[in-house]
C-alpha cells in the first residue's frame, strides 16, 4: 500500500528535478545571454587547450538575417528569411539536426524601411525564451511579434503586427544625414506575465503584452519613435524594476512596478544623425553605459536614481555596432579595435587587435573575452583584469565565413555558435 503523503512528496521532488534538468544554468535564452549583458558563467576553454577550436561539429543554413540564435535545454532556436517568408527553426544543439520549423509571409525589409539595404536583410531581433511557459517570442523586421509553443513543435499561440495594429509611421529624419529606418530590430523582453516590445508608436514607445494571450496590458509614458538597438535591458533602480532602451531621442528608463507600469523614471538625451545607435545599453547595478558612432562618437556612463539620470563620465571613443560589456570593473567593446576602459572613471586602459566594423563579444567566467568579428574572425583575448598592461591576444581562428557576422556570438554548454548574415551557422566545441 502506498504512503500517499510520501508519494506526493516524491512526485513533487521529481517534478522539480525534471524542471531543473530541462533548463541549465548555461542556457542562452535571450539577446546577449542570461543577463542581457554579454557575460556567461562558463569558462573560455583556454586552460583546457580548446583554442583555437578545431573543425566545426556541424553547419546549418537558417536563412538571411542578423538575428542571433538562442540555446535552451540542448535545443537551438534561430530565425531567418528566405523567399518572402520568415522562418523559425529548432535544431538539436549537439548534432545540428533540424527538429521542426515554422514560417509566415514576411518581406525582406520592413514596409517603412529606408537606407542601407545592401548591408542587412531579414530579421534582426533575436528570439527570447520564457521559462515559465515554454513559449518563444520573435519579432520580424516588418513588425510581426509572434508567440510560439516550443512544446508543440513551435505551434503559433498568438501574434500581432505593429504596423497593422498601431499604424506606426516611418521614423523621422534626425540631423542632416539621409533618412534611415531599418524596421524592427530590438529583441523583446519577458518580464513576469508580460512580453515588452519597443513599438515606437505615437501612443507609446514601449508596449507590454500578455505573454499568454497577446492582449495589450500597458503603454509607456514616453512616446518617442523607436531607436535601433539589439534589445531592451532590465535594470533595478532603488529596488524598483525598470527597463532601459535607447529610443530615437533618449536613453529611456521606464518603470515596471505595479501601479507605475510604463512611467518614465529617467531620460538622458541621446540622438544620432542616423536615427539609430545600434549598440545596446549595458547595465550594471543602477548604471547604464551607452555608446554611438556618428555625431555622438562617444561612450558614457550614466547613473540612474529616483531623481533622474546623472552623467558620470564621457569619453571620445565609440562603438558603431558592438554592444559594450561591463565585467569586473572594466568596459569592453570591439569596433576597429578591442577597447578596455575603467568602469569607475572611464579612463582608457588599452586598445588593440586587428578588427573592422562588425563584431560582438562576451566575457567568460575565467576572465577572458571571446570576440566574433568581421567575416568570421573568432578570437580569444585576455581581459583587463588578467592583462591590464595591454591587449593580449591568445588565439584566433580566421575567416570562418565569407560575409559579415552581424549575429551575436553565443556560448552555451562549452559550445560556440557562430552565425553570419547569410544564415550560415557553425557549432564549435570548446
């Protein structure tokens, strides 16, 4: 005869174990990794003799686009464009075997897009996975926000198109440069029961939707048109949950706490004459690091409080594309060289390496930097903590692809996932 209370306890324990085993600490579930900051809890593999990596374990074709893949419970999800359709594909992260795909009609560029169409194509926003529901959220360049059920081979749960639903206008010209509108690029953020997106409508810059139904929940106080970065970033200010984003005109920090949803907590003026910044803000504590090329050509640290935004330092260095990483007292980014600044003061520590405009990077648990640049340069560099005297390159694997590697580098489960803008994706074991 079964002991019912003991059985219930055992079943509850089994459920917890299954839940824990399904989602690992090294999962890369969203834009720029676990904390949206380009920092991972895994080591680089250098001390194990893993650099430079050998031949790719597998190679796949996922369709055109700058969207980075994500990895959850040994499955890789990625989006891409082909023959007038956007595709969401699921692969075995270990073998590269395709498990399922979903698609829908979508143009190569957003319907209001303007400028630089030879430099990009297809989706730019990275998918985001919600642990509580198993839902995956994607955003197309033409404004399709879709929710997919990964437990049912990606079956579509709900969807909304921003242009259709909100009649979003083309972004305005800023400054004297040629008009540019790259469609939708910013990866949404899952927060509690919401998925928050930068819509850039005249009703509000940010709009939160129920992650389960797609119903609109709230709209932000800020009505700025959308900026052009990789994604929204969570930030806590005096224990108040908030979200940070570079709109077309400002660094916006909006509240997420009950009764104040979408209210502007702080703004810091920041506009470029290309109407975009590209690089995503980096958040550490209540500090935000932002950078842009173009007329700004600078990087700065801004501290956020209930009183507003305060500039701490500003330096005449910039990133045109690569989002900065703040790790253990240093700020890094790669754009025509790898930069290292002191986080507290902004003082330059070193700059080095041969790199062009295209790059992303991440910081590892053993205090090293993995750089993914140009047309497939995979590089390992000592951090400022390990080598404050100057740039020290440890290893480099050259020319992995033939086109720009806009999609962000991913490290998960001792594997590097490397993708180019044509949709070629390779997996390297460390």
